[in-house]
């Protein structure tokens, strides 16, 4: 399913989209922290092995996906401010 442009969303949909983006950002941050913790624990416990760097690949993927969503988040926030929704 393709995302609608923020200008095409109704007020309720725009507010819901803001909540979804906030939840998505929090979930990604928690996963990144967890994966970094697993990597550090693995490095301390077993030294540097393949499994130390394996979670870091997922961190890389999460960070890149967040970068792609940043422009959409900015557009939603700007549209919300334009409509005086908070």
C-alpha cells in the first residue's frame, strides 16, 4: 500500500499518522539499542566473532530505513502545523 501525501489526508488521518510515526520512531530506537547491547555483550563475553557483528547489520538496516522516513515525517509535521493541529 502506497502512502498518501500529507496534504491529501483528513485531519483525523493526519493526527493518526503522527501517532504512528512517533510509535515507529520509538520502536526503532528500542530495537537499535537492544541490538547494540547484544553486540557489546557478545564482544565482551566471547570476543569479536561473526555473531558480534551480525546484529550490527540489522542496526544498519534500521538506521537506513529511518533516514528514508525522515522526509515524510517532516512533511506530516509541517502539514499539521499548517492546519493548526496539535
